[in-house]
């Protein structure tokens, strides 16, 4: 699946709005094309669960941001915590 990209999960409609849809057909994010800077530039507003999680210059980047937030929601928050035995009492004995 090296050729797959999150933009393939984007379903357009209405014009200027993309819904990010999982394989079951559930929307997990939304992207809206917006004019910013007094209407002189275009940006993609990136949303997940109705909250803005960022802005992007390209649709590709916007899809990537929503998809990464979707993937992060499937695991525990934060990074892995190494337990070298201090918390469980299984630390190495000092010789």
C-alpha cells in the first residue's frame, strides 16, 4: 500500500468541502477551502470532530493532517513510557 495516500479518503461535496471517510463510510474529518488575508489567498481549514486542528496550503497536506489525527486517536496518548523496573520493583540489583 505504498501508493495509497489519505487524499483517497476525501469525498468532495458540496464544492470546496471534502469529507474524510473511513472504510465503513463514517466521516472522521472535514476540510474546507477558505479565502483568507482579505480574500487574497486560499487556505484549507482542517477540522476533526468540529474543531479546527490546523490550516494547510495544499489539499494533500490537509488530508494528511486529518488522517494523522485520526490515526493518533486509535492509540494511547503520548509516547511510550519505559519502565526500567523502578515503578514495579523489578529493577536490576546492584552488584
